[in-house]
């Protein structure tokens, strides 16, 4: 137990995971720059110290449930990986201000789907997914949302990003045993700075 509280839910943080990308954070299919390289785990607070990347917070019995982050700078121009080499004479871009959106929309009326069909509450209560099963996560329509971003935190802490097809995630195939955590993010408008924090799907 670290004594710190999770950014998303306010529960005690049990572990931190730091990812650093020396060559810049890659841009993923959903248009967001994220870093999952050079992983470092610790029960004490980790710092980026100017490096590009992110520091995630975890909690739960297996210390594997994502619950927020303490640092994230992949949204800064200097930390965004580009496929086009920058000429030596090009000055380093000035650091853009980071705009943190106010508390905003979260995933609502979340449902689990199997074979493209939503599971009813009674079916969900008895649903026990096994290795090889393919599932999808759906979020209720949120007024003003331009896109939905989904991800799965696997039992060993590995984060798998799922492309959002409207308000439904791409299919995810279970390949490990243990407790999984699903999360979604709501974005307003076209810019990355209009994306709110990831919220856990309860």
C-alpha cells in the first residue's frame, strides 16, 4: 500500500507502472499518442523526470487494476513520435500547455457482448469467460461524444488497447487466466485534449 489515492476512483494505490519512450510515444489507431515501452514497476511513486511516457496507478488484490495516472506527457509535441525525420536546423517545438478537461462524461450503461450480442443481466451474472472466448465492450451513447476509446488491463498488468467502432469496442480474445479490468474513455470534439480520463467499467 503506497498511501496515495487513485486518480479515477479515490481508492488506495497499491502499485505504479512507469513506461518511457526515448524515441517518442507512438500514435495508435485511435489517434492518441501512448507509451508502453521500458516498463518499470514499483510500490513507491515513480517519476518521469523529463522522459517521455506515462506513470499509471494500479490497485486491487492482484495489483493489476488500472485506476488512473500520475504523469502523462505523450500529448506534448516533443514526446510524439514522427515517421518524418526532423531536420537538424529545425528548432525544438515549444512546450504546448496541457489542458485538463473538467470532470465530464463517463461510460454509461456499459454492457458485455459475446458473438456480437449483448448479454442480459441474468446471462451476465452467470457468464464465466474462458480462454479462447471473444468479447466486446459497449458503452451507452453519451451526448456530445465524438469517439469512444476502450482498453483491457490483463491479469499481469499488460494494457491492450481496443479500437472503438462507434460506442462498441473491437473484439478481444481472452488468452490468460485471472482477473481482467475493462476501461473506456470519452472524447469530445476532434482534438486529443478533449478526451477525459479513462474510467473503469464496473
